[in-house]
């Protein structure tokens, strides 16, 4: 495997449309009903998060998809005018929309926001939820269709007239009158063999959930080798939560507080639901916490407590700002360039990481703030402005 040229490190935040936000872990997801959150996913509140993420130097904000979420396309379209630079990493399911319509929707969003769309393609790991939307393909069939879908969409984005008859999809003389400028980046995750093939062929950024660095390195090597066979080179990202504070003691005290707010009854309920998931990645997350409150620091400063009651990303970086920056560096060393992060609550968490960890990484020469200099705070995190 040839050495991969490093790209600029990027950090993205998260918009909690999946059950809202709060000071406790919001449970559910991946086919499990969400628990109550203290802050509903309103436009004003999500707008606060988006504006804060933008000002702090985050590149984009992931908006999830699923029956437990507000619709990602509509939500981000409503939030776009409330921010200026922040991009939106919109999760969408390719089997629920025709490829021509999806290509047109993406082009419209991209052009009317002046290039602020990224797409997170979610093939769908839960067959029972897919059936609720009228999609009755099995998991392997969904990945086959996803590959056909992305082939059509990418050709349409380049201005090509597409006539295509595949196993699952068919279009005749499809063409876009308005092309996206620039073409949106495709983010894609999945740990199954079928997912790997689609990622290698179509993804720009391959996303993994937060396993320990050695496991992440193995996954990066797997996708890299598949992509090389197709003459392609990908960028790699990771999806994590984060608990960052001035000291390690403060950060772990916050992790303990979150854990204390998770009942044994909720753990049993959510774990039982998540065990039915078809997602290989979800099974990996469950294996990290084993349904127990004990032994949750699975790697130095990597905590699996979130996954006790939350589907999807179930691990958090926990520690002082310096310690979290060290763990970020360890992931970067195994090939990760992009970090999609979240916290509880998301508004305050963006500031803890943005004013605590990002300046550490900037000082180490590992990150450059993409935000314009205007509007940035000149006061160091936890400090006072120097006298003039």
C-alpha cells in the first residue's frame, strides 16, 4: 500500500435533530425510540449551534437521518440563512429518492448556499425501518442499489445525459439543467464487505465510528486497499463525541455525571433494541461497552459510555484539552483527517472543544482556522485579554 499524502485536518460539529439536546445523553436511534431531551430541536436553538460552530472554526455540521430525526434536507435549508460559511453534512438515504431528483436537490442546495453542501450517504442498516418507508430490499440489495444511485448522480452532476438500466434503478435521458458548483463531497460509512466496495468506488471521505486507533487503522487500510484497486484515493474521517475540560479531573467528572444519569432500565431497553441492528458498525459499538457501566475507558481517554443508550456513534474522547488533542493526533497518525464531533449539550460542547482543543492543535501546527479573522475572540480560553 503506497504512502498517502496528508490533507489538512478538518473538524465538523453535529446538529442534534435526533431527539433534541440536553445535559444528559439522549438515548435511542438505530430503530430504538429516543428518550426525552431538555432542548427541542427548534430552528432558533439549532441556529445557535450552527452559528457558534461556524465562529469557532468548524468546517461543517452533520445532520442525521432516520425516523427518529427531523428531516435533514428541510432542517438544513432552514438553517443555511442563519449562518455564512458553515457547510452542512446532510445525511440522506439513496433508496428513498430517485437519483435524478436527488441530484437536482443537491445541485439546488449547493448553488443557493454558494457551495455549502456535503452529503453523508446512509444506505440503511435497519430493514424494518426501511420497510416503513416502502423499501423492501435486503441489506446487500440496498448497497447494490446505492452503488447504482451514486453512479447516476455523479454523472448527472458533470452535465452528462444519462440513460441507465441497472438491477435496481433505471433512468432515461436524465439531465440536469443547473449543475452544482462545486460538486458536493460524498461521505460514506459502513463496516460490511458490501459497504467497503461501495465506499471504494464512490466515496470522497470514508467515515468510521470511534473505535481505538489500532482498529481504526485496520479499517483505513482495508478501504485504502479496495480503493487502490479501483485507481482511487480517499480521505478518512471519524465520528466521535467529546468531553473536553481545562483539567482531566473535570472531564472525567463530567463523564461520571453523564453515566450517573443513565438508568439500568434504559441500558437494558436500548441494548435489547440495538442488538437487533443489522449494522456491523453498530455491533462493534455494542462490543465496546458490553452493556455494562464498568470498564468503559477502552483506550486511554476514549470512553464507551455514550453507546450504552445511544445508537450509532457510541464513544467519546475524554480529558483535558491537551489530552484530547493528543488523542486526535493518534487518530491522525493512523490516517484520519476529518473529525465529526458532538457533545452534551451541543452548544456548550462546541465552545469547550472550539476554544479549548482547537487552539492547542493550531499551536502544534496541525490545524488552521478556516473562519475569517473578523469575529474571532482575542481572549484565550480560560484566560484574560492582555493589557495593551
